[in-house]
């Protein structure tokens, strides 16, 4: 028997959990579970969509984008349509680039707390 972990779900500390939920819903993610405080404000959420998973928890201090040494890599079956959807929602999205490791295309976007998301075309 091999001792191993079964899954990895990143958790980002965010300034506003609700704002993060609203942003990640634009990427098709849904809330699977959540915790609220005594005033009914979101404190933590578990988001998912197909194989993508992310937990967001309210930060206890300021979230400083330049000090975040992590980026999230996501995949989309229709990168062009996703980019157009994000632009139509008023978000700043890079043009599609075609790096050697993702020849079908990739975009870059930042979430409300400055976390960098790279999204590559699947298929």
C-alpha cells in the first residue's frame, strides 16, 4: 500500500469572498460549499466547475497583489468564446497568445485580488 494524497485544492485568501464568487462565476464556477459569519457575510467558499476547484477564504489582513507568488492555470474548451464573454462582462483580458507550451492559445486575466489566471485552450 502506498501512502499518498488524493487531491489538491488551492485556497486563496481574498479581501471579499463574495466579490471572488462573483468573479469566478464568470468563469463558470459554482459554489459547492460555504461558511458565513454571524452577520451572514461569506467567510469561505469552495468553488468548482468540472475538474477545476478553488477555495477562497476572507483574508485577515490586506491582500497585496505584488506579494502573491502564485498563479492559477485553467483550461477552456472554447478560449475565444470565454475571452469574449469576459470582455463583455467588463473585465480586462489579454489578447490570445500562442506560447510553445500552449500552441492552441492562452489568455491572462487577474482576479479581483490580483491573482494571475492563465487560461489555455484544450482539445
